[in-house]
């Protein structure tokens, strides 16, 4: 199995080599990481770990379509980055025995761009549109007709003399992926016959993924080490695979190359990823909130300045995971550290520490109390 990735990755990156901005970021950073990630992806629905309900429902949709000899309904996959939406799109095409055409919402700027893609699709082909919520409005309106009637109107000319020429396209299956389902227009969402939401993975599922990836990478790893990495992966397979590679690097350089629980802990401590998956930025936000502001409430802008980051970075990059872990609460007055946050950092919670969601809270980012 290890031979499948022979030559994919060489020795650990040299000092100064490009690394992801955050080791625990769920985004795929750089062509090299995307290439490695592609090699680690499962190829069949039966090999896909996690998302059990989605897998079962999707299997029924695909098997039914194959038995009827028809193209399956269009599929919409929503959920955070790194949870397997692109992998499922590839599996759908493989299960149907059809080629996969890949594009994204931001790449299709005009209706003509979409018409060019749709007109070249073969019958039964699968079209994957990532970040479909970022599709331009003219292209979005053209997609409505293409999904429903397998037809598009190509406009020739400009002004009063413009003419719409109907163009039939081959029946195809659209797989759309979005990290922000709420931004998807209702008419577009309604045209998908199957809609699935991808949840975060539990530690047991991530442990299976880590062991599978280790086998593909030719890494010898113990079960306790796999569990250690899985527990710090923030419920995201992409992060689990990235942490595995960094732990692998540490084991090759500092030990005999075998990934043990001890080497995994030492490596992740070196990369500043703690036992709950928090990194430097996450802990900086919590420590500033507790040490400088007594646990809050404090406004987003003030909190961001205190850690030397932009407010958007704190709000988009750090806060979602902290809130999901129950370590931080967003209140109308501002951000508040929870009792779990005090306990996690080993700090004593002051008796006067405010409670989240107190009555008559006001906006913490308007310059009023809390800012």
C-alpha cells in the first residue's frame, strides 16, 4: 500500500520552506498539499470513512440511477472545509463510471463561461462546482435552466438586436459544494434533488483515517499515536492528515521513524498544537481575554488589537472553533471566556468573572461598554 505514494513526498521541508499559515487550518494551502491530499483520498464510497448517514443516502441515489439507466439527481454538499466534499464528488463520478469536470464559483465570472463548460459536457458526465455560493448572478440564472431542462440560452449580439439562441446540452449531474449554505439562493438550492450536510468527524473516525493515511504514506504508527493525532485534529480529516505528516517528519528526524504516542506528543508540542487542537492564535485569544480583560465581555476589535491581529482574522479563523468547543461565547456585549476556557488554560476564574448572555447586554463593537 505504501507504494501508492512513492515519490509523492520527499524529506521534511527545509528551514524557510513554505508551510500552511496555520497547521490546524482546514483550508488546503498550496499545490503540494493538494497533490498529497488527492493521493490520500478514498476512491470508493465503501472506503469513505465517516458521514455514515450521507454515505447511505448517497449510495441509494446512485444505485437507483444506475439501475434505471438515468443520470442521478443533482447533488449539493454543504459543510466546513476539509470534511470531504471534493472527495465525495470524485467518488460519485467513479461510482457512476463517468468523467468528472471540476470548476468553482469564483472561476465562472460570466454566463458565457458557464455556457462554454456546459456545452462540452458528455452525456452522464459529472460537473463539480466548488464554492457554488460564489457563482456570479448571470451564470447562476443560466444554471437554473441547465439543471432543470438541460438547455441554455446563448445570447448573440448586444442591445436591441441581441438574440437568444436555445442550445440543448447533454444530461449531466451537477455536484455543488458550499461552506456557506445560507448564502445559496433558494431557487438554486431547490433544483438539487439530493442535499447533504457534512458534519465534523468524531475522534474514532479520524483515528481510522490517520491509520489509513499512515499506511499509504508508508509510516509505521501505533494505535495510541493515531488516537493522539486524531484527538487534536479539530474534527477535520484534512487537519488530521496534515498533522500526521508533521509528526512523521519529527519521527524521521528525531527518532527511529516510528510514530509513537510520545513522539506524536513531542511533535505537536513543537508545532504548538495542544491536546484539544488549539494553536498559538487560539490560545492567544483566550489568554488575552482572560488575563487582560478578566474573562470579558470585550469587543471584537479590542480583542483583536490585544493579540496583534485583524478583527476579521479573529472572527473568521479563531472564533468558530473556540465557540464550537465551548471555550468562548459571543454575547451582545462582546466576547466572554467560559468556565471551560479557564479550566483548559489552568487559570483560576475570578469570582467576579461575568457570565455570558447577561441581561441588557449591548453591542461590544460600537465603542460602548465591552469595547
